[in-house]
C-alpha cells in the first residue's frame, strides 16, 4: 500500500511540474508546436517627463521640431558621466525625459515622427551603453509632453503585424536576442515577454517580420510567424 502511494505521489508531482512550466498555452485545435501568448497590462511607464530648468542645460546639441513642440538633445553642466539627455520645449517651458546617450557624438541618436496604434508620436532612439539601446515614444497633450511608451533595450518595429497594430522591442547581446510585443487594448498597453513566456534562449525579430527562436543554447533556430496572439512554426 505504501509503495502504491509513493508511486502515485511521484506521478502527481511530475504532472504538476509539467503543468507549471512556462506561460505558453497549446490549445486544442491548433498544431502541437503553436504557442499562444499571454499579454499582461503594462501598469506604468518606467520613464517620466519632468520639468527642466535652464541652469541644468549646458549645451543643446540638436533640435527637431514636431507639432507645437521642439525636441532636443542636451548636456548637463559639470556632468562627470558626460551624458546626453532628451528635452522638450513647448513655448517658454522646457521638460526632460531621460538619458539617451553620452559623449559628444549624436549620430547614434535619432528623433523621428512615427505612426503607432493609429496615432502620431515622436520616436526617440538612443543608447546607454555599447549594446544598450533605449526607445521613447512621446506625445504632446494640452501643451504638455508625456512618455507614451518606453522600450528598454530598444524597439525594432512599429506598425501592422498580421492585422494587428504592434510595437516590437528586440535587442541582442552577441548571439542571444530578447524580444517583447506591445499591443493596445482600449486605453491600456499590454505586452508579452517572449523569452520568458516560451522559455527560449533567444528570440529575434527579423527584417522579414518573422521570429527566429532558439529554445536552448547550441541548438538550431526555428522560424515562427505571429498570428493573432500566437506563434506559429514555419514548417
């Protein structure tokens, strides 16, 4: 009787462990290799806009006008890190929204008007390290700028993907890539961290709008496409 109980307990534990691995759902009626993604509301934007005083600006290195605002790159006085920061001027007021580079070279920093989720934004792409990109999507409402979305690691694409409006964050460290998908549901931004959800070693979004996924180190990449909240293998 005791032996039978121990066998039952072992089988139950293995079953429970298998059910708890990852957040991927493989639903009936779909291929065995298809993976359904779970999108979680983005509770708050990591970076915020704050007031910028004139005495905190040493030099303005570049300006880009957009709507009623002027976006600019500036340095701070007596800054030992030699950082470059993002600013916004609306009328006589100035605002700052975070570090977007360092040094004197602004070639790796871009400020570009884009369309995402059916609205216009100022997309600011910068860096905080050799392989560390950051992307801000900013808007202006009632003469006040705000950060709509901050993508830590940098965004790769904004636009339509299989009929859905998305923003895709994707960045790489040598041969390993990390990717997230952001969508808008009503007034809420939701996202899926692909590496975490599918327990993948590397997930890269390609120029062909496909996903190169490597499940474990030193294994072959597989190609997937995104379809309505699912990753579908390209057989």
